[in-house]
C-alpha cells in the first residue's frame, strides 16, 4: 500500500511540474502577438543553458508520470478482479482512456521533436509556417483537446492525492484548464484564420 501511495504522489508531483511548464509555455506563446517580443524571448529561451535543462526537466517528469501511471493502472486492474457492476459517474471504457493517453503521448513527442528540430533564428516565421498547414493546425487542436480532457481529470485526482477536496476547487480547475487551452489555441487559430 505504501508503494502505491508513493507512486500516486510521484505521478501527481511530476504532473504538477508539467502543468507549471504548460502555463509557462502558454504565456510565452502569447508573446507571438508581438513578433519582435516572440523572437526575442525565444532567442533567450533557445540558448543551450536554458533550453536543454528545461527540456530535461519536462522529459524526466513525463517519464516519472507515465511510469507511475502504468504501475498504478496494472496494480488496480490486478486488485479489482472483476469490473464494477454499477457506476455512479459516467463510465469511460478503459480502452478509450488508453487510446486517449497514447494519442496525448504521441502529440507531446511530436511537438517536442518538431520544436527541437526547428533551429531557426526567426521562430515567428517557423510557427507561422506550421499553422498555415491545415494538417498541423488540426493536429495541434486535437492534441490540445486531449490535453484539456486529461488535465481536467488529472488535476482533480492530484487534489485528492494531496488531500485537498476536489469539490471545493472544481470551479478553479475547470476555469484554469479552459483558460490554458484557449491561450494555447489563440496562436494557431489566429494564424490559420489570417493566412
């Protein structure tokens, strides 16, 4: 039981680190609406002493989060024995949850790879080029949608794991995830609509 609690806490902590990074990433993306400010920020951020430690922290957190999630899921499925007969909440089938998590992981890996391989001094032009493509625009929005669903579910669980009543904080969680998602969507929607 102690191992399970440790896994839940490490998953929650790693998820919290990634959530803080997401807020930072979204706010930095909004500087796109000032092309000089956007390029200046990414000229600073893309320096090796900033970019690689931040990326390493995100990848380590992602690894811890995924490893703990898999361990918890396996332990829960072994302990349950048979499925529940009655659900008090809307039941999302386990295969659908697994598919959504795999798609979210794919989105994260593709996005990180795309960013790492874009060694350009004019990041504004690179991002504009990405989102004039209908494929990348829709891929990004689909990834944002899955991320938002995962965050809504996960942040409630994090509150419970850390001993905070999720009902008290539900409105804050929902509004925060909506604001984060809209912030991320603003740049691709603006580019796609204006090009």
